[in-house]
C-alpha cells in the first residue's frame, strides 16, 4: 500500500485517543488511510527494511514493512486464501510448494491445510521479520512447528537458482515493489524465465501477489506484472478481491504452461476433498467471479505493453530502506 508518513501523533506505549497510523494510499490523489493505534508491539530496522508490528483498534495486529500495510489480523485470511488456494486447487495433485517471502507464516499455514502437500519450503530474506512474527502472530505458530515446513532465511532468487529440486507450485508472497525495496527484481521477466520457471515441474503453477488492482491504482504495477507473466507462461489469469485493511482492491496473477481450471464445481469438489477445515472466504463461485474484472481494468490489461525488468521497473508509492539510505 502507500507510504507511511508518520506512525504516531502521541505517546504510543499505551492506548490513547489520539494515536494513529497514517498511510498515504495515492500520492497524486492525496488519499490517506488512518488506523486508530492502540500500541506499538515492535518497531525496528532490519538489514533490509523498516518493520513495525502495531496493535490497531479495528484491524487487530498489523504488520507494516517499509511503511506499507502488509497484513492485518482481522482480514488477512482474504489475502492469504486468495494467494494460496487458487494455484493449489488448479493443480491436479500438488505435493511440493516453494514460497518466496511469506515471513509471517500465513501463506505456509494455508498451504499446509491441503492434504496432498508433502513439503512447503518458505524462503524469506529477513530473519527479523520471521522471528517477531513467530513470537507475536499466534495464529501461525502451529504452521511454524509443522514438520512439513522447511524454513530458509535467504534471498529467494539465490535459493531457487541453486536448488536442484523442482516444485509443483511456486508462490510470490513478496513485499510490494517499491524503489529501494528488497525484492522488486523478483517481479522481472528475466527472473521468471531464467530462474523461477525452470524450478517448476512440467505442470507446475506460479502465483504472485500483484499489488493494488483498483480502478485508480491498477496501472501502478498490477497490469505490468500480468503482462510480464504472459511473456513467460502460456496460460495466465488475473483475479482480484477487496481487502479492507489495504483500503483497495488487491490483485493476484496465476500462471502456468498447463491449462488452468477455472470451474466453480470442480474447485468446490477439490476444496471438499483436499482442505482441512472450512475456508472463510474462497469457494468455487467466488474464484470464477474474481477473474471477471471490470471494464477499465480489463482494457488496461489487454493493452498493457510494459514488461517488468530491473532497468524498466515500476514501483508503487513509497521507498524502501536502500533508497532512503
């Protein structure tokens, strides 16, 4: 999301009536999001990014990285169900998953709900993010202790480049591409084509979060990530959902050289057969409807020509730690 101008307007060690997290949603439109702040659970700077874990009145615990709302306790299930379950449900028999990023553990938690899964490798560059999420985000503690989870603290690009094994599904649960951030290179055509795709099995599926996808924000990076994926994979589907804590519609892109099943009945059948427990957001009918985008967004995606590379990268508003330094 947008850049945090300043986290606090008063003493934030205890709950007060005038403590707020202020987030700039759109620079050109001068649109801001304000979140009532109860207290700061963690605030610091790692080797790679600025990190804050905040306790808010309406969204519970929220993870903020480089000034951007990454995840909120109350509605993170929307983002993570949309990220994880479509690719796993489109795959005929997913057994292995590689997650790029995902330090908070929610993506791994959702992947591990699938009965067919034998291994989830989660690779995050920032150990500090992983450690304090393990400490504070209690919903994911069981996932971190699951023997099927392999946790790797490393640059995902280097990890995939040097790994010998292939995966059924690769997930991009990455921070938003901001100038000076740690991971915008993981959205590029060269990375998809030369490093990521060779690590997929023949019928493997790739999915990535693709940034804001609202009528006013989808041109920032969503359309570029979609078009970049089309240069590498034969079948690409974009889908969206509204995430309240993000103050916008959010986008994902799923891609494969195999046919992607977007059928409500088959998706519901696979949910019943494979997933432990009830999903809170996703079902077959919703997934089909989520791929039907409004006219404005569809037109942009159809006409997009920009291909994401390091020397032509687009960024959403805000700056990462490297830029600030």
